[in-house]
C-alpha cells in the first residue's frame, strides 16, 4: 500500500523524483566512499604495518583539524 502510494507520487511529481534520485545517488556514493576508505586502510596496514599506520593516522588527523580551523569564518566571509 505505502509502496504503491510512493510510486504514484514519484511518477506524478517531477521535483519529488529529482529529490529521490539525488538522495539515492548521494547514498550510493557515500557507501562507495566508505568502502574505498576501508580498503585503503586495510591495504596500508597490511603493507606498512600497524606502527606506520599510527603515524599516518596521526598526520591525517592533524591535517583535518588544521583544515577545519583554517576554514573558520571563511564561508561567511566569502558570502558577504
């Protein structure tokens, strides 16, 4: 019943169809990104070892934190 109602709304409303299509694409790309990140982690730890992964993860974390700090206020400043 609910699936039939969803399908009729999807066929009738072009904006709703576009929203569902965009959401599905985002969801699929998000899952693929997680799979690639997991595979990358697995390959790096198997080739370099756990001790090298510690250093790599620490550097990546520091880089992410500095990118967040560097972006503070820049989004608002660009809009005004």
